[in-house]
C-alpha cells in the first residue's frame, strides 16, 4: 500500500487580523486569505474602528496576505478612500494597490468633468 494515500492534507482558509494601536495610529496586520466572508469580517471590524476613532491614521500591512478576491479588492478600495496607508511586499499585491488607486483617481477625475 502506498503510504501517500494514507495522508490527508487539509488547507484551512483563514484571515488573521491583528490590530496594534497607539494614540496616533492603528496598524492592521493581515495574514491569510482576503476573500469572501473574511473580507466581510474585515470590513465590519474596520467600520467599528472608524466609528470609535476616525481621526487616527491607519496602516494596513498586506505582506502575509496570500489571496485577494473581488470582495477583498472592495474592502481595500474602501480603505484607500478612507486614507489608509499600505505596506505590501508582493509584486501582485503592490500592483493591485496601484490599480485600485488608479481607479479612485479616475473616479475623482470623472466627477470633476
């Protein structure tokens, strides 16, 4: 019997959200998959934080995010609108953030014209 057939590999989807707070700033460290229900959970927590203290600057660290779907893009877009700053090391994530920022710039320019 092949020993590999006895091994079951499970990939558990998750998003870990860690928030480090100081009087002037919140640092949101995201790890895992920014998808579906996880993106919704992040959005809910983000909005609670804004309601609690809207004048604090926010930094979002995406270096350990492995997957971003359309739901994840939408919350990132919302965060950009709310002036969050981002830390991203992956090529795809940095490219995506530039694309989302360009989308906002296009929306602003079309609103002016």
